[in-house]
C-alpha cells in the first residue's frame, strides 16, 4: 500500500480547521484537510446546524451558518488547501512523523498534524427536540440569545451547573423572563453562582423538573414538564429553550495518543496550541471548554497554523 507524504494534515472542517488551513496554505505548507464524514458530527462543525449568525466579524447582516462555513471553505480552497471528505480513523506517531489511516484505508505520512475536530453539544434525547432545533431550541445563549425571536420573550434554560446559570444570567439582558429547568432540588454550581441566579428577579427556577416534550407550530411555543418526584406534568409557555447540559469534545481519535482533562478536552500548553506530543497541535472546541465561540475557534486555528509552521521549519527545515 502506498503511503502519501504530506507536510501538514488538518483534521476538522469547522472555523478552527478552516482558519488553520487558510494560514497554512498561505505559508506554502500545502495543507491537506480531512473534513470528516460521520465521526463527530456534520462536516463544517456546529455552525452547519445554526440559522442566523450575528456575531461573526465581517458580516454586517445575519448570515446562515452553512453559508458562513461555505465562505470559509472557499477562502481556504483559494489559498491552496486540498480537501478530502473522509474521517481519519487512526493516528500514530512514528519517529518524527505521524501515520494516519483514513476510513477508506488510505495511509498518509505527515510532518505535523492539527486536531480541530470540535465538540458536540449534549442534547436532550427527545424526538420533539429535533423538530424544534434551530426553531427556538439552541445550545448557545451567547450565539443566539440576542436574536429578535427571543427578545422580550419568556425563555427556558435546561441545566443546573455553572454553564446553565451563566446562560440564564446572560439571557436576562434580552428575555422578558428566564426559567431554569433543573432535575434536582439544588444546583451543582458554586454558592456564588447559585446566589446570582436566585437573587435575579428575572430568573425563576423550576426545581425537580425535566423536559418531557417540546410543542409548537413553526417555532417553539411551549414545553411539557414532568416533575421528577411525583410525575405530574405541567405546561410552560416559552419562545425559546437553551440546553446547557454540557459538551462532548471529539477526542476519540487521539485517546491513545494524548491525555485529556477530566472533561475529555485536549490539553495544550499556555498561550499555545502545542500538545504533549511534539508536532501535534489542537485548536478550537476540542481544547476550548471556556469560550466555545466560532470566532475564538478561528483564532486558535490561526495560532495552530503558525505553531505548526514554526515546528516544521525548525524540525525539518524548508
């Protein structure tokens, strides 16, 4: 079997991977980018399931997520990036190179690799959730909370940790009222965050409650709740629901190569995209558990390309 030689391979086609590709191509690294196919969600990342994006620089008017990703891909192609719509199923370190095997069993040998496989938002396992995803249901308040459809409307947040309280507090800037739906009778968040939620007059906590069903017409209109203690059902009228129940970083590919933190995120050195494996870099949501924004992912993709270029030059010469 022929092994294909590459300077740099990028795995992942969200904002981090595509931005890394733009910078790497402009540095004459001739990057090869694996867009993904089945593993880790849709090629293009989470923005492929996002409707109006209003906070990505350079777009004065709202832009559809898929259109934004299409523009980034065109820019990367124009710069000289090559694309393959496959998953990488195996990656190994062999001396100072990486050996990668694709889903079609093609083998690639690369001097450096950028992992930009992103993360998936945890979502409620309900058929009705899928119906209203992007039509009132979201997993990112910072991304979508300021949209006109949510302004001055009652909104719900599902969750009971730090993220849920942060999202609920953020949404009070725009919403008429914010309900926090939590399955237990106490938050998992710190005392400071708990007090912040309980003292906010716009926030009401619905304890011991879970979502049983989402209902509406073209968009979300109400949530059927189930009490976890007595099983009673009730209806909550809202125009939006934000799921703040965590993210799952797509790190299965490198689980035998890299250590991850207690939440499964790839760890990088401070102010760097370098990992503990020399020549292997990580960018975007696969290593960012704090900001999780398209623009911060793009920024870390830029950093990864610059780090990879420096590594290749210093290690192999150019």
